[in-house]
């Protein structure tokens, strides 16, 4: 293994290259198989493929990037360009998802080092944290689940199923037109309030059900609107760390929940499997999201 890594790295290194920085994509175990396949993956810069930097029982997956583009001053300007950032972030994700299926600790987008000495110093400083993170994500992948609600559909559903609303609806049909007008307005107000309460209750119950099938979960920020442009509101946005041998059950549970809540206007957007971005994301200074469950409530 050590001879293979030494051969793989020696072909890629360019010592004394002051015009380039080291871009770190992630870290894998030195015992992982098929590491040489990583050398075929293109980095952020098309003519700079990945190469391997071994450190004790770990291997860093890196490539060279031009200093003129990725220096601190250049990035301050380029980060104002949304299209550039999005394209590079997608490239970063492409690299990580193109790797062989081995346990991977992904690093944050644009984790950069001046040279391999600085990289190795960082790996040494946070070696224990990296080992702990590896143990936490062993044989598991990340799945993202976003829950949406159409409040109009949910309100209509409740008017037909909630006893206090159905009673008010029946009453409005037996009174004078003037009284019926005010009762219908009251019905709409009460149905809207009931829909908001019911949406939160259903989101919490759904999350609790899904969480029973996974190793860990991480509640993410809720976006203000459906990114697909639909007239829906996002109720929850949760990343789940799912053991590989439980993925089928995980997906079956979500499918069952989707069918159960469809009439009430709830829908799911499931993305995965992904590298464990939310659970093993390590930054250059060693900070990162610790694997845990229920650290935030919906």
C-alpha cells in the first residue's frame, strides 16, 4: 500500500511551484481500495488531475489550482460573482461524487494550502478529529429531505376533516345569507390558522418517524420559497446520515409518508446519496459539524 501511494504521489507533485496552491477536496483512509482510480478524476482546473498526499493512516485528495485565481484577494472578488461560485462549487461536488465508493471526509469548498507542508501540518494537528469523524460516518451516506406544504390544499383538507371546521361549515349553510357571509369569513380565518398549526405538527411527526431509521440527523436552514418555483412553502430541511444497509427502508418510509400526507398538500424532495457534507465536514482549521442527532428542533 505504501509503495502504491508513493508511486501515485510522486508522479503528480510539482515541487517549488510558487504559482499554484494546494486545493483539498477530502480525506480517505490509506487502507481504502481503488485509490489509484482517484488519479483519473479531473480537479477544478481541467488539466490538473487529483493526486494523493499520504499522512499516517490517511490520504488527502488534492489538486493544484492557480494562485492568480484562488489567492485570498482574488477570491474576495470572485465570490461576488454568483455564477462563478456556483460553477466552482458544482465542480467541487463533481470531484467528490466521482471518487470510488470509499468512506470520505469532504472538506469545505475552497479549502486551500500554500504547499504540502502546510497541508501536512493541518492533517497532523487534527488527526484525532479526523479519525473520530471517520468512525462516525462508517458505512453511511447523507440524504437530504425537504418537506413542502401547499397551505391552500391543507386548509381545504382540514375544512373537510377537522370536526370544529366541518361543524362551522355546516352551520353556515343553514343560516341567513348575511350571517353565512360572516361565518364563512370566520371559517377561512380559522382554517388558515389550523393549517399553520397542523403543518408544524405534521413536520415534527414526519421528522420523528424518519429519524428512527437513520444514524444521525442535522436540521438545516429553511428556504423562504420552493426553489422549483412552485406555490409551496418549505416546512423543513433536514440532512440524514443513513447506513447503506438501511437506505432501502429509509426510502420506503419516506414514500409511505408522502402517500399518507399527499391529500393534505404535503410533498417531499429527497436528494441523495451524497458525501456526508453535513456530518463530516472538516475545515482547514479543523472545525466542522460533529455527528449528532436532534441537535436542533423543527
